[in-house]
């Protein structure tokens, strides 16, 4: 199994990505680290524990609290999209306590304990990852692979015309991460999440019909974004974070990828958080692999199979 940490702003698809890390036998999830993003910080922590309970794994994976705001700016939420992040689910979150060690210290320590072995799946703003790289100059080298959900490969954003949420919230952190020397794979919002791997009515009905506690959990936590997405003309749910985790564990789901020089706009009037993805012609050295196409049917089948797992909350 792949040793990994998931760095998350836990709401909706972040919960599903945690299920991937918690239930896929190909994953050895060493820790969950929390970063400010989608919804209130304490709510995100609660949602992470709810997800651990849904996966029947409470008490087995440490949860570390990280940066509660971006490096240089006030926190921006996506509560208008996510609500409480779990569709009003009132399941017991159990009594696992967060670790006393800060998320940034945990990331640095876990990577240094096994240089070249630990992978990190970053599915929120990149504040913790940037802080870890600042704290330990060896961190980027010690991480085997950093999978980032963020940016957009053709300028179509989801929070502004130019920017995807994770990069928009902490553009300085995103910029620092792309300059830090990580082996990065980027899973952008568009075209992958927005066009290729949407879960339409048929897939959602198939998952609901599984009738496992996990499928019920999925349907419930995705309800708020489904409503939001339908309101903006996307007929289904979007799964950027769980896709990112799945691609680390199952690279055969990647259909096309290119080497790009990725940089992030920090000062534009209309373009804060815009991800400039330059290919060879601009003469810039590549610093990331950008996923360009995926086996979307394979991903939908993978997630449905994961959710058919009969585990139940305690
Ligand atoms: C990203 O922002 C959040 O809404 C999702 O969790 C995902 O990580 C998409 O822009
Ligand atoms: Ca996220």
C-alpha cells in the first residue's frame, strides 16, 4: 500500500477523498491534516471525524490541526456551496481527539521518517504544504509525490472566471509550493472535474441503490453541492478531491498528462489565484505533471465499488 497523508478542508468531496484513503486497500493513510478552506475550521474537523466513523476507522488514523488561515490574507469560505459540508448529517462523530502536534510539524516529521516514501494528497488550499516547505527545506525532497487538486488548465475557474477555489484562497501558498521542488501532479478543476468526471443522475442513482451505510453517507454529504451544481447548470456532482486521491493510488486511471511549468497569480485585479500552465513553447522548465484526461467511467466504477463496502459507523 501507498503511505500517504491527506491534507484537507473537509466538506463534501473531501469526505469522499478521505473514504478513498481509509478504505482502499492500496492506501496506507498515515494521517489526516486539516487546513482552512471550505467551511469553518471546527466544522471541518468535525466532518473529518464523522468520515472516520462512517468508514469504521475511528481511533485508527491521527487527525492533526493545521493553519487556520491563509499565509497572507483573510480566510475565504465556500459555505455558499457546501453548507455545513455534510448535508446536515447528524451522525455521531465519536470521541477521537485531534493530535496535539500541529499539522505542519506532522507533515515534516512523517516525510522525514521515510524520505522518498510518503505521498501527500493536498485537496484544500496549500497553506500547510507551503508552511511545511518553509519550515523544513528538505520537505519537498522527502515527499515522494505531491498530488494537488487545484487550478484550472484553461482559465475557467469555479470561484472567479480565472481561479479555482483552492488556489484562490491562498495564492501565495500555491505559488510557493510550485517553486519548492516537489514532484507534483496537478488535478485541475477544468477540464477534468467540470467536464470529464461529473457524476450524473444514472451514477448517483446506482450509488443510492447500493443501500450500504457508506452509499447513504455519500448521497447525504454530496446533496448540498448537487443542488448548487444543478443551480449553475452542472447536471451532477463534482469529485475533484476523491479523483485526486484515486489517481495517486491507481495511475492507470490517467488517460493523458503533460509536463507544464505551473505558476500562480498573486496580484492580478481579476486573476488572483489564476494558474498559468505553460507548455514547452514558453521556454520555462516544467515543474509539474498536469493531468489532462482520465478514465472517467473507470473512476465512477471505482468509487461505486468503494461505496459498496458494507462497513458501518460504530
Ligand atoms: C476545490 O474546492 C472545494 O470546493 C473542493 O473541496 C475542492 O477541493 C474545488 O475547487
Ligand atoms: Ca477540498
